[in-house]
């Protein structure tokens, strides 16, 4: 029995620091997702109006892009343990502001600290995985991180919804933030007591780079080509992203409950493929898996265009779930191609550039949809084709 357990632990790359990281992802993620999905209705309940909801959504997208590089720099500068502690404290400060000040302005201010916890902590998480696990287990480690992240995404809104149903919108959401604060504190104590620092380099911080433009200069051609193709693929994803629900409800005629089922189908599909794909990717080249996942991104908007019934949309959302096929592999490839002493910083610089450029797609997508849904979806498909072909021709594996 112990032998089997040891084999499972080794197969999944579950070293002690990785396990603590995954527990932290669940704890902080649950706190974040319990309240995050209901923030728009909370803002309205506090008298914020539609503009406050738009401001919140804009901040979320902007901060997710801008926080990536500072998150990477601080991880390289402080080491992943101290960086993760700092990021946890930021999220807890945001929760505390919302709990103590029940007004919509405080929610906006607090959201600056907690909404983008995932974005700012991701480089440190990837750094921990890449330093703790050998090269042949990094994709598995990233896949376990992606898999575990789906747990709070699935359960958090259910718990938050139950609190609102029991105690009303204002009291229910404030209670959700109190629970989030407690979970953050538990996560903080676990980090301090259980994550070992001796697995980090002793010279951590000496090589940290605070200028993202310098990071771009030392980015290898292989990583730069991955970034270019990834930007085109994200245009394919983001151009129709906000309009998928409109297509499903207004053009395909599905109900809101059916749309919820489609979202569940997507999530379950993604969770089922993480581990087997990670196992295969760690045993050989990563490029083929990234090409395949780019193809899934590419064909989703085209499939949606021809899906005008619930059964056809189920197939389309299975395809959408399969886009996670090589996503952990792509993140692992970024870490493989990044300089050894600047992995977190390079990861953050990569995401900073990608997400700032791709934020334009949201505005372009709205214009294209105003022309016609078909124009939006076919344009997205075109960007996907370009990105996939570019990476197929110019993308490289480590070495």
C-alpha cells in the first residue's frame, strides 16, 4: 500500500512544497471565488450602479495583465515562499477593506488587492514548481496546479450562492469575505510552517530584473516565437469570448440552465485530460501538444457558428474544454525556455506583454459582433489559423 502511494505521489509530482502550494490554491481560491462571481450584484445592492460594475470588470482585466510582471519580479527578488506570503497578505487586505467598509467605493478599492491574486501569484507558483520538480515532471506539476484551480472555480460560487440565499445579498457576501479572510489566514500559516526555503537558490534576489523591457531583450527567439503565436491564439479566444453566452441564449435558443450545463461540460472535459496529457508531454517533446491545443482554440469559434441546438453546443463545449489539452504544457515550456535565474520574472514579462496586447481584442470583438456574429466568429477563426501555423513553423522545444 505504501509502495503504491509512493508511486502515485511520484507520478503526480506531489513533493511537499507542491502539495502545500496546491492546498493554498484551494484555500485562497475558494475565498476568492465565493464572493467574486457575485460582486456585480453586491455593487448594485450598495448603490454603485452599472458604471461601478463596468469599472470593476475593466480593473479585473487591466490588473490581470499589469500584475504578472511585478509578481514575477518579486518572486525572483524575494524567493517564492516570501513572495507567496506577500501576495496572500495583499488579498487579505482587500478582503478586510470590503468587510469593514460596506460601500461600493470600498469594494472597488479592495478589489485592487484581491481580484488579481491568481495573476500576481502565478509566476511564483510556476517558479516553485520548476525549482522543486525535475524537468521531466514540470508539465505534470503545472497540470496538477491547473487541475486543482478548477476546484474552487466549481465549488466557490455554490458556497457563495448558498450564503446569499440564507443571509441576503449584503450580509451573505460580507460573510463570504469573512470566510475568505479566514481561509487566507490558514493558507498563510501553512506557508510559514510547511514550505521549505532550502530548496530555493541561496543567491535568490541577486539576479532579479525590475525592467520588463530588459527581460524582453534577453528573451530567447524560441520563447519569443511562442509569445507571438500565443498572442494570435488569444485573439482567437477573446474576440468572441464575451459573446458566446449571447450566441447560446439568443441564437441557439438554449436556456440559462442549459448554458450552465455547457460550462460544466467544458470544465469536466478539461479536468479529465490534464493528467494523461501531462504524463505524455513529460516523456517527450512539448511542441506537438501545444500545436494540438492551438488547433482546439482555433476551431471552437467556427464550431459555435454552426451550433444552433443544445446537442451541437455540447460537442462545441467539449472542444472548448479540450483547449486545455496543452495549456499546462505551454506554461511548462515557458519555464523551460526562460533563463534559469530569471524564470519567474520572464514568465511575468511574457504574460504582461501577451495580456496587454490581447486586451485590445475585447474592443475589437464588440465592433466585429456589431457587424454580424458570423464576422466576429470567422475573424477569430482566422487569428487561430495564423497563430497555429506560425507556431508549427517557428515554435521550438527546449534544446
